[in-house]
């Protein structure tokens, strides 16, 4: 049979005396109100309403702009997908023709030059992208 030690008995501490509850109105802390003041100058109220309406207009305008940008982005993605598939098919046919044609000895066919019109077009696109990036940074 196992014997357990008894836990030592802790001395009881005296409780502090309870403070009397005062229910007098002048002793209570004033309640803070979370509501706006009852009286507002009419001019200020009209200005606030005008500003809220203006913010709503900006919000609607921004949402419309974001939707339009999203639509443009979707159309660009679709166009890029179609162009990439067409380019892949074009390159496949070009490789097929290249492999079937008789190559002339002494002619180097590995170096390919991009036409100047295409180079100019691509440079113009990159310039436009940089202008758009700059405009977006100024908006922030």
C-alpha cells in the first residue's frame, strides 16, 4: 500500500474590506457618446455631402476604368495567344521548306536579319510602354 504525503495547509489570507457601492448620480463618470453632435452648420453639412458624392463618383469612375483595362488585357492575351500559334505554325512550315530545299554550298543561311520596319515597330512599342509606366507612376 502506498502512502501519500499530505499537502501542507496554506495559511488563509484576510480579504480586503469591500468598498461601499455608491449609487449617486454625481459620483458616476459621465458617459461618452459615440454619436455626432446634434447640431451641425448647414454649410458644413452640404460640403460633406458634396464631398461624399464626389468620392462616390470617383469610385464608380475608377471601377469602370479598371473593368475597361481588364477587358483590354483579356483581348490582348487572346490576340497574343492567336499570334503565337500562328507564328509557331509559320516556323514549322518554314523549317519544313528549309529542310526540303537544296542548300547551295558556300551560302550562310544561319544569320537572319530582322527587317527595319519590324525593328522600328518594336522600338515604338517599347517607347509607348515606358510612357505608360511613367504616367502610372505619376498617378500614384
